[in-house]
């Protein structure tokens, strides 16, 4: 039954994407904040649809740690769930992502309209320069920047090396970093269609002051907080 529910979720996800993407292109001349509000309604709908169809909800601890001004979000990446949740929880944001995502028909077109920082992961030095240059511009415009520091989805209980791009952006821009940990991978497993019922826990940490710190120091501090917090989120008992 849960497999059927998961397939129904993807049906709603696909239909909503086909509806929203053309509108994203039509409203492109509007200010970014207005475009982001409309686009994030797609994420809000699909989080609601996920709860209704699959019985998968979430709770957030630490909303009070979200600063008023723009910041750099560094988030644990375990599934596609956090790509939806961050849009609902945080202010208007631009994402650092691999440029190949923009090549996906329909979805990629809408994604491109949201001013992402699309990098070539095969050209590290050029990518880091792009992250710093474009990231500083987004932050100066009042747009938050989202970074998945491990660069790819990592299953719960495991970790990969934290890449320096987010730390470099924080060092050069001086904007604070907001670390985010969660356990979504238990419910929305990587490379799996199955969505397990339950409640995902997301924890938002206190902003990390980056002024006077090197990229290495910032990255280490972020990694320590995220990994320590994620380790304290237990593997939940889920239904079938």
C-alpha cells in the first residue's frame, strides 16, 4: 500500500511541476521575491501532498535562530525532501547546484528562472570562483544562498568531505551561516521511490558569525555542528 501511496505522491508532484513551470517563465519579469513566493507555493503544495498521501510530516526546531537579514544556509543533504522544506521555512533563496539540473526538460526551465548558482563540478577552481562572485551578488540583493556542503545526497549515519565553496563564500562576503541538520533520509531514502510515513525532524542552529574567520575554520565549525546534531537525531520507527 505504501508503494501505491508513493506513486500517487509522484503523480501529484509531476502534475504540479507541469502546471507551475510555464507560469514561472511567464512571471520572470517580476521582482525575485514575488517570483520566489509563487514558486515556493509549489513546494508548500507538495509537502502537504506528501503528508496527505504518504503520511509523512515534519517538525522544525530552532526557527528562532533564523536571522532577519540574508544569510548562507548550509544544510545536510540526504534526500529531495529538504529541497522542498527549505523553500517553505526560509526567506527567498538562491541555490548552489550542479548545472546539469538545468538541462532537465520542463523542471530545469523553471529552476533556471530562480537565479541559481549553477556550477560545473568538474571544474573545481572555476566553480569556487563562481560561488563567491555570484553568491556575494545574491546576498547583497537580500537573497539567501543555499549550500549543500557535501555536494551530494548522503545516507543517514554517513558523511562525505565538506567542500570549501560555502566556507569561501562566507569568508569573502562576511554574511553569517545558518547550519541545518535533519533526518529526512530515513523516510525519503536516496534513490528510492518509497516514502515512509512518520515525522521528519529538522533542526536549525544558531547563526555562525563568519567575520575574521577563514573558509577552513567556518567549514569546520559548520561540519561539527551539523554532524553532531544529525547524530543525535535517532533512527525513527516507521510504519509500513
